[in-house]
């Protein structure tokens, strides 16, 4: 019989202590605490079913205000299933991983994809800050994104057809940043894939000299920029990856990355705890090399105890176009 849901959720929703988190500073851990006693108030609307996979429009209450919007993608059958939470890149939304989630569902995983607060549909949207001028808005929206992802884990853990010991995470860009934080503050994540992640805000806003970031810096006063980083350095992914253990991490990097330098990516990987793995792909930040998907499947699938993805992916790639 499962552990009491209320006891289980309350345990994991509390910020990890320094001892539990292997010296993770308490001032970092407590930023992502929330009241797990509040109801999720899950609402589902079936969208469709194909190849034995059910897709539903999803929403649930956010501890930070409003409602989280997303998708729930489920396998047919009784389980017990694995679970995967997906985190999209910053300007993206819940649709980024929808095709991949369908593959994972065929393999035996229940998948949740959410919108971050700043891409939710109106009137639920909560805007981020404008450049360097509103650091507190960024701080608040980032904390909300991580807490909303933790609530997605709550949603999975509450399912009677899901094995709580087999919950994984896949995140891209901003989603990789949140994944680094999740592995340090929420031990229910048993394995995490961090795609195109950056170690810090400065690594992408200062170290990279592309026209957009250069113009952003030139439009702001040095003291405004420094204040921004003072407030938001506590959310840098590199501060959390040293505390992921024993959760294994798989880093996927792009050789033609435009948002962060190769040196910064290597610095990021070096900071992470063991066990860890890195792979580089001859593509850009979107990591749209098919091998990246295949490698995620080959690495994460056995850790979550799902069916091999290879045959499912081969079937999906077959085309009857002549």
C-alpha cells in the first residue's frame, strides 16, 4: 500500500535541510518551498487519443498564484507507469515536447508539460522583467516556474497507477536551469536530462558578445546590471548541480550554441556532481539533431524502467509518402 499521500507530499514539499541536501545552502533551498497542503485542483479536458496515447489539456492551481496550464500525456493500460516532467525553453511553451511525450507514453511513462508563468494564456500570464530594469520580476517568475514544476511532480506522485520511484525530468534551456534546481531541492527526481543549459545569467548576458545582449548591456547603467545579478545570482544553475547526487545528470550541449560559450558549458559540466554524462551535437541551441532524442531515450529509459524507445521511434519515423 502506498505511503499516505498527505504525508508524502508534505515531506517532499518542504525545503531540504543542509544535511539532506548534502550542504546545499538553506537560503537557496527555501526559495522553492511551498504549501503542499493546498489542493492541486486538477482540471482535465481530453484532446484526443492516438496509438494508445491519451492527450489532455491540463491545468492546476499554482502556490504562487493563478493556474498552471499544460498537457497531460498518458499511456493506455493500468500501469504501474513511470513519470516524466518536461520543462520548455524560455520563449517556448508546453508544446515543445509534445511529440516526444507521445513516444515516452508509448514506452510506459505518464508525461506532464507545463507553461511557465510568462507564457501562460491570458489572463493567467505573469510577465517577466524588462531587461536589467526589473530583477525582482524575474526572480519571482523563476521561483514560480520551479514551484509549478514541483507541483507537476506532486500531480504524478498522487496517481495510483504511477511508480513514485520512477519519476524523471527533461528540460531545455530555461528548462535545464529549472532541472538543475529540481535535482538539488526535490529528491523525487530520479534522473534528469539538461539540454542546452547555461551555468549562469552572466554566462549568457555578459560573456556572450552577440548583438542582442550587447545592445541590452549598452542600454543599461553598470550599477543597474550589477544589481540585477546580485538579486538573481542565487538562481544560477551552476549553484545547484553540485548537489544533485545521487540523482544522475545527462547534459546535452550544442557545438553551434549561440547563447553561451563552450568554455562556460564545460565549466558547468565540471561543477556537477557524479554520476553524470555529457554529449555534444553538431547543431544549434534548439538541439534538433535526431541523435539527441535517441540518446535521451537510451539514457533515461532504463533509469525509469520503461520499454525501449528504439522500436517505437523507428515505427514513428516510417513514412508512407512516395
